[in-house]
């Protein structure tokens, strides 16, 4: 009944916060985290939509950082939004600059596109560029856009502006948020068992153990590592909305059947952090 990793149209999800809440209620979710990339703009709409249904909204975010020169995502739960406002605006500005650079690269390659208008509090990313390529008829699917142009080694790829995992962890903790390494086995910059101790030294407090692209054996390894280092465990479907061409790894809301008990430990960690701060 727990979902701690979901996206809305404020980043790269296809559902508005209202629509996401409606689907979560229909699927039996009791606590739903809004974890858009580098923005917290979806919280209020989600809270308003959830109130009549008794659905608990967990305030969250997914920061885009780098480690060993590769993309690493850090989830943060229960941050103080006022403390996050200014630094997040710079992260969003960086996302707009990155998206524009990818558009320029595609134009140089002979694939001119225009991104749809976006408000200043929306966080554009590669999926928006891929959808624009699909709309222009250059590719047959978003997946093809990534495979041919926008993947990490593609001709139109542009890396994130420098923002290290340690900087992300420090930012989250300074705002009272519990920092959690998102989907560790999707990270391509090192071995999980070697990277995790370094992140713990940097202040990491949790790991997203349960994720659609983690195998059961990988989950067991992460459970043992969390026990070893005293870390909270989280999980979620990493839901981005209904997919026209779903992959085998796609999971619907509440598809992982996670216990609400996981959230209790996250709440306690957030309380302890704020007490120390």
C-alpha cells in the first residue's frame, strides 16, 4: 500500500498530480510520495487532490547528481520546502540549459525540434526531448530516440551540469530531508558494494531497495547492506504514468505490494535528523 517513487507532469511523468492521486486511490495506495526530478512543485496539487480520499502524500524529490562522472539519482524525503526553493531553482535552470543544448545538437545533426512551452517550475529532461523527436516524425518511439540519439553515448547527449552526489546529500540533509540512493543497480559508475560505503561516509541515510528493475537477489543484497550500515529501506514503482508501449519491467502503482511499515522508519529518520539539526 506504499509508493515512495512517483513522477508527475512537473518533471517527466505523464500524469498531473491530480491524475496521479486518482490512480493511486483506485489502486489502493495509502501513502504516496511525489518525487519529481529536481522540483517540488507538484506537492500542493497532490495534497489538495488527496485530502478527500484520506491518501497520505509524502513530500519528496529526486535529485539528479553525478558520481564517478555518471548519473546518480538521490531521493529525499520530508525536506523543508522553504530551504529548498532557491537551490532547486538553480537545478531547474540547469535542466532548461541542458535541454536546450540537446535541441541545438539535434539541429546540427539535421533534426530540428521545438520543445513544448514549460513553466519555470517544471523540470525538463531527456524524455521531453525524445517526445519532441517522436512528434516531429524523426523516430518511431521515445525508446528509439534514446537508443539512437539521447542515450549516455548518443550524438545528442548532454551531461548534467556538475552537481555531485555528496553535494546532493548535503543539500537534502541541510533541508531536513532523508537522502536515499535511488535504484542503485541502475547506476553505471561503480559496483554497488563498493560505492555504498563511500556514500554512507558522505551522509547517505537510506537505499531504495525495492524497484521494478531490481531482481530478488539484488534486493536481498541491498537488504543486507542496509542492515550492515544502519540505513532505512525504501521502495516504489518509479511510476511515470501509463505507457503506450510498456516494457516488461514496468510496474503499475502498488505493483510492488510494499508495506506501510517502511514509511515509519523513514519518518523516524526525518524526525531524528531535524532534532539533530
